[in-house]
C-alpha cells in the first residue's frame, strides 16, 4: 500500500506551476490501485507568508475549488484543511523537541532571508518570524501524522522532505521504535520546475505566474502573450533549449506534439504564433475544468462540507497515531 500526501500553501491564486507540479500528478497518483491519498490546504503554512486574513481565506477557497475542478474525487482522496487537524500542531511540538536547531539553520527559505538581511547590512534575523524558522517542522508533522511514504512535490520542496526524514529518524532513534516510515519526494521529472513569464521558476513571489483559472480563458491568453522570448523574428530559426515558452508547452503536450512544436520553432515559427499554439494547447486541457471551478467558487458552503468530511477521515488516521506518540514520550500511561 502506498500512502501519498501533498499540500499547497493557501496564499495567492493557483497557477500553472502548482497545477503541473502538484495538482495534476497528485490526482493521477490518487487513481492508482492500492493508493491512499491525502491532499490538503496548508493554511497554517499560509500564516508564515501572509497576515492578510482576507487573502488567506480567498486563497483557500480558490485552491480548494482548483483541486476539485481538476478532478479530485473526495470519496477517493482524503481531502482536508490542515487547520482542521489539531493532531498536526500537536505532533509538530513533539517533533520540535527532537529537532536540532542547526538543522533548521540550514533551511533554504530561512537562509535566504538571513542572506538578504546580511546583504542589506541589517541584523541577520531582522523581520524573520519563528514561524518561518519552524516551517520545516510543521511540514514534517503534516507528512508524519499520516505516515505518508510518497510526497508528490515540485523540486523546490525536496529539502523539506529530506528534513522530514531527518526529523522522523531522530524521533524513531530517540524513542527506540519505528514510529515513522521514511517519506520520499515524488518528482515529475518532465516538469520538475515550470518556468514563469520571465523564465525564472513560476512563483507567486516573483509575480511571473500564469493563473490556472482566475481571469478565464481571456486572462490566460493575456498572460501567455507576456511570456518573455528572444528577439528573433518570424522566419528565423528559434532556440528551444532555454525557451520558457517551449518548456511550458512540453508540460502540456505528448512527446510527439512536443517534437512537432520543436520542429516548427526550429523551422522559423514566429513567437506570436507560437504563443497562440501554446494557449490553445493549455486551454484545451483547462477549459473543461473552468466551468466546474466557477460553480464551486459560487458555493463555498459546498466546499466547506467537503473539507469537514475530509477532516473527519483524516483525524481517524492521525488521532490514533498521535495517541501512540503521547504514550511513547511519557505524556500518557499506556493502557
Ligand atoms: P507551495 O504552496 O509553494 O506549492 C505547492 C506545490 O506546487 C509546486 N510548485 C511548482 N512545481 C513546479 N513548478 C513550479 N513553478 C512550481 N511552483 C510551485 C510546489 O513544489 C509544491 O509541490 N510547503 C509547501 C506546502 C506544504 C506541503 C506539506 C507539501 C505544506 N506541507 C506537506 C507537501 C507535503 C509549499 O509551500 O508549497
């Protein structure tokens, strides 16, 4: 049996990077035989990045609707909101107490903040919350509360999964039993990092995203037209190696279609036309989901019911596991 788990932080609007890096492969994985899937809204993680309550709430609705519109079946998948599972923050504390501070010092997100401060000649920890510092432990708790063994994520999350393994190992070792299995990252090799409009990783923080549903087909087309290309004119052969446009196309097309597209570009297809081809390719996959997305966004109560039912299923798994851990660390007497 494989237990697959992944989450998306509820800040911002879901974009094509989230879709090809997490949502699409996770839904595919959930359809496999002998797979138990756990997918959730990482809303506690959102508080690390945003103190704008309205934004966190709006984002949760959009991301919930995106998963469902993209074909997630809540009867098949345990689909929930992180903050409905009190076992997660409880487990986080148990893990915190066996986590080396030095491990967290090495986390990319924390280190990047410190490096930025030093570069700006500020105090190393200026503006850094304890929440950002503890981020990897919260993520380890998400995974370990369900003993998930496969975690489909984009490449940017690999270090977090490695840290979850370190922390799990340390807990097992400290308390002398295999409480936790070692989780592994599951990376879609072909689309490990989807580039954004400017060629850097598509990311809310770079403001270079193509929204998945927001703005409709029109908004998606407008965004695609803004993808940065080189200045080669129509008729000149195009380089597909470093082209964000081509890399995005590849994430949405079969190998045969991708080959044909490469040939057309090498043969001088203009970037404007190429963008139209890319738009049509993506839209043919996304358009059928859009209507469902709109309908869900218009009925938040329905989404709330789905998430609460998912939370009940999730707690039925995490509850007994955390109870075992309470006993193991001496908080409760084993009966
Ligand atoms: P988040 O919300 O930043 O991103 C959600 C998922 O989308 C993937 N992703 C991408 N994949 C390919 N190309 C891109 N340009 C791109 N941008 C984002 C991310 O790799 C991720 O898989 N900490 C996590 C959320 C989280 C989580 C967890 C994940 C919390 N707890 C437990 C797995 C297991 C995050 O902030 O992802």
